[in-house]
């Protein structure tokens, strides 16, 4: 890593989900940890997220999910694969029931942070994942 | 390697261009070679700088401008610069939120930047990013920066047309702007002009422009003051018209003044480039040396004052500086 390098993370809420508090809070946590966060806001489709991830050349995609619309996350993973972007890990956070979480992990989501996850655990995970990639 | 990257970018490969911009921003080795090869494909885009205090609606103005340009089938690149947190070094880049309608449009490339700071490298990496978008074939490139600080003024200077956005009822922030960035404004836009005091802001601005009018007159352009409500798409087509007029007025200048203009820009860009590389490489060279840590310890111990430490480090590490000190 050069001195100027920063970890760049895209944070978004996906589909018809308007719960932005978690996404904004996590954005803030990541900024305070020295990362650059491209924050997309709410109501983003998988296509919008993938396009932004390409244009911004991010290291990690973080999806906040509180509306049980997991099929949107599945579509996102498919679309990333289609664009040869498997090397960009997708992490999710929010109220995601265990059985859905397991399916998402099988689909290719690299990590899910349930409610009560600590800031440190999120930051540590992103840092170690990006380091591994490099 | 360099050749294939350049070819892909010139063909408009978004992913390769995006990755290159990332590497430029990160200061990764090897990017300069690509930029060298890319440079001959640049010079076709029209660069518009948008600047102003935080919260005046720059991103919304940019969003509407892109919409207007797309209506005329023009391709657009957007570079949106947000400040880096001086505490953590991180940043939240939220400008895309205001530009969502373009997120699926292949004719629009939006890229967020954090100032990162330290080496004053923002100007450099933004200029290089402009070159990349230019080589990609974007017809218009809009650079959005917060209008404070030397870096932002420098970026504004390298734009073909610089638009300064203000809002009514913020007299103090106009005061802050006039110190530096005010002089580089080609067009002034009073956004949120439905608010009270819009007329007062116009007359305040008019009074300030008066000061620099003489210089502008010589260049054949008097900066207009426009009113807009970007969120309702009001005043934006007028803004685009004025930008076009400014573009034409630049073309209509005499050959001499065009060359003079070009020379001034080339000069300031080259000096910037030399400066940022000098500072970065010299700083890296000095701060990574064991001596640097030794001197730091000495300052903490109280056995050395920072002034002498600076002198000694510089003369030990940068020999050419010594001559100037002694001679």
C-alpha cells in the first residue's frame, strides 16, 4: 500500500427498502476507520449498484437490508458475476433471519453482520478481506 | 501492457478507465507511463468546473446539467470531489445520491473523489482523471469541488469554464469566496433563488464583480449572474447556454491571446505537476530514512530544536538545497 491508498467501500440500501439509518451509521463508522465510502442511499437496484461499483472502482460492496427483499441481493451477486466482478466481496448487514443468511452465504455473499454486530468487527473484516485480496 | 490499457480506454472501456483513475488516486507506480501514452488522445473534452460552499446545491446543479447535456446527446464525465476527514483520513462520498437518474446511462461516467490532502496531490490526480475521461471520449467533463482551499482554486483554473454557485442569504460565505475563488468565476449561479434575498445577493455579487471587471473586459467576457432552482430544474438550460456562450467567446479571442492563455495554463499545470512530485518524493525520501526517526527522538528529548532538525535533514537529504542556504 502506498501512503495515499485508502480502502474504498460502496454502501447502499437495495430495492424497495427505505431504511437508511443503518447504512448511514455504517458509512460513518467506516469513514472514522479511515476508509472512503461511496454512499448511494436508498432504493438502489442491483444494476445501479454494479454500475456505481465499476465506475468508482471499489474494493468492497456493503448492502444494508431491512426489508426481506433478499432476491435483490441474489440478483446483485449474479450481476457481479456476469460482469466478472467476483473479486469484489459483498457484505450485508441488517435484520436478516438466520435461514436467509445461510442461503445468501451459499449464493456468494462473503459475510453477514446481524444486529448487535460491533463496529470493530465490521471494520476488521473489511480490512482483512481487502488485505487478503491485495 | 500500457498499449492495451490505452487502447481500451480510448475505446471507452469503463472498467479499465475506472481502475486507472483509482491507481492514479492511490499513487500506484506505473500509472504515469499510461498517462504519458494516453495524453495524445486528450484535448477534445470541454471541462466545466462547479464550485461553491458546502450545501449550496452543487451536486443538484451538476445532476441537472448532465440531464440537459444528455438531452442533446452529449456524453458526460463527472468528477465529484468531497473533503477527507482530517481526523481519520476517511471520507463519505455522497454526491452520487443527487445524480441517481444517470446511474444506468452509458453516456455518463460519474466518479467520486476524496481530497486526501497531504501532498496537495488532489489537483494532480483530478487533472489526470480529467485526462482519462477526455481520452475515453467524454465530450463534457464536469468537475465539482467544494470552493475552499488552494487545491480547489487550482482545479477551477484548469477548467475551461468555471461556475461558482452561491445561495441567497449567506453574505458571509460570499465574503469567504471572494478572497480567492471569486476571481476565477466565469459564471455565477445563485441557486435556491426562490429564497428571500436572492436579489440582494445578486447586487452584492455584482458589486464584487465590478472590481475585476476590467480584467474580464480585456478577455471579452463579463461574468453573468444567473438565478436557478436546480432542484426544480429552473435556470439550468440558461446556465448551459451561458457556458456555450463562454466557450464561443474563448474561441473568438485573438490568436495571440489564445496562445497566451494556453501558455499560462500549461505553465501552471506543469509547475503543479513538478511541485506535487517533488514534494511527494522528497517527503517520502526524508520521512522514510532512519535519520528522520532519530531527529524526531531528539526533538522529544529536547536535545534538538525542530528548526535545526529541519535544516539538517534537508541539507543531508537534498543536497541542492544547501547551496541556496549558504550562498
